[in-house]
């Protein structure tokens, strides 16, 4: 099956969005955790920032990433005419 220009544009936007959100996930998961004790040695809401990010902060960011991806993809699906039909 041959892809049209519209399909290529849709997948290009989808892949860009996914790459950006995965980069954010990587930074939150690995970079912040790795640098937490050395660089981020300050209190945040009364707790050490490293502890807070491990216990709460990263989870909040993960939920925000999922919410943003779902919202953006729903809008893009409607824009390109590939949205699911509700019964």
C-alpha cells in the first residue's frame, strides 16, 4: 500500500511527538535520578528533592506525559480524519 503525503505528514508528527515525550521521560527517569544527590541537593516541599522526585515527582510527570500524548493524538486524529467513530 502506497502512503499519501497526508499519511506521511501524520506519521512524521506522531513520531516527533513520541520522540520528544520519550526524551522527557528519559530525563525524568534517569538523568534527574543520577544527578539528584550531587546537583539537586535542596529541599522541596520539606523533603530532599531526590527523595521527592523518586517518590512523587516522576509519577506526576509520567501522568502528565500520558495525558498530553492522548490529548494531542486525539486532536491530530480528528485533524487528519482518522479518529475513531463513537457509537
